[in-house]
C-alpha cells in the first residue's frame, strides 16, 4: 500500500496531467520582440505587432485573443507573423514606433511601419483587416495609404553599413591612443606629451639616417 507522501505525489501528477496541454504551446506562437532582436526580425517580411504594457487592463483582456490569432496564423501558415513588444522593457522601440497608448497594434513590413489597426478586438476582425492590407497572400505586402499625421512608412530598423563600422573602428582607435597618451609612461599628461614628441623626433632622425646611409650604397651599385 502506498504511503501518504507517495499518494500526494501521485495526486499532484494526475492534476498536472489534467491541465490543458495547449496553453504553453499557444503562447509560443507569439514572437516575443525585444530591443535586442527587433531589428533582425522585422526587417524582413510582414509582422503584426502588439505594443503593450503588462499593467494595462485592455492589454490583459486582449492577451487570449492575441494568442488565438497567433495559433491561427501558424495553423493556416500565414506569411505574416504575430508578435508583441513589452514597452516597459523595450521602451526605445515603442518610442521609435510612436506608441502613445496601450495596446497599439501595428503592421510592420520589411522594417517599416505600414499601418496601425483601429477596430474590434477579435480574431475575425484581425484577419479581415490583415487581408485588406494584402499581407495574407504570399509575396510582397501591398501598398497602404498613409494615415494623416501618422508614422506610417517610417523605417523602424537601422541599416548596418560598412561606413558605420569604419567610423566605429576609428573612434575605438582614437580612444585607445588618447588613453595611451594619458597613462603611459607616467600618469602626467604633460610629461607624456614631451615623451612622445621626443620619441617622434628620434624616429624621424633614425629614418633619415637609414635613408642617407642607403643612398651611397645605391650609387656604388649603379657605378
């Protein structure tokens, strides 16, 4: 006969087994965007993004509906991804997108803010609106008229270019040289400046000495 602790463990296991197994999987269909992965994700394809705050009552009511929308998008293999951004954690993204109220639902295509949703909070309403934006069909997102005074069309991602990398390297080298002059060979900046000027003069003198010594040898070879 099982002991009381064993019976309790068996009962707990049975309760866990009875819990809905889809709750965790459903939430996994929502892409969690943060300031660390936002640019790399939304710069390609179409994204229907919920900008929210955990304390917002309307956001809490929308949460289960948003999960169902994400489930449907995955089940029907929509080309648009369903995502969300916690503005209390990644406020820089929300500021860039011009988020003024929670929740704000925005369609982002290839890194640019395409349009913001204003309508009923239901899966059917979301699907109808996404269809009107031409993002439920394979291919490039359709063109949507920019709303007056809105941030539609604004690029939300930053392009990483070679010139930007070169500028960063130049700044790093400048900082390294400044740090070297300030701390080596002494902690006195004036003394260090005199030291490096002296070293520079010595190097110039050595260079010219080597050049002048090499000239007669070159002339002898020519003769």
